């Protein structure tokens, strides 16, 4: 039960954080119906990330990592979540003007 409460807390906070960032930067993301919204549900945002994959290729001792299936909508969400998310997904935070 404690793990479930923790998961719900993270879910709620991430939804609040994203909605505040969208409102602050006056941006929107597309909803399930394709209409722009500044109040997306995290369920929808998580669903957007379903096809994102990490590809690691090792040639000798060198490992190359690539993030696959990122589109502009996902990059925008990643940038709104901040520098740590940008680093995880290897996204340039200056790709969009979020200010």
C-alpha cells in the first residue's frame, strides 16, 4: 500500500509540474483528440512515450547510445521537465524557446 501511495504521489506531482510549466511558458501539447491543451493528463503523456526506445551499440570498447522515436512534441515535454530529463534523453534544452 505504501508503494502505491508513493507511485500516486509521483504521478500527481509530475502532472502538476508539467501543467505549471506549460502554463508558465504559455505552451500546449496535443491531447488524445489532437487538440492543443495546457492541462494534459500524465496517463496521456506516459502513453506518448511508449514508443521511445534506447539503442546501445558496442563496437569494440566504444558504446554509442541513441534515443529512438523522439518527435518535437516529446522533446517539448522533456525540455519542460528540466535539465536532468534533457540529459537522460539527450535533448538540447535550447531546441525550443520555452521562456
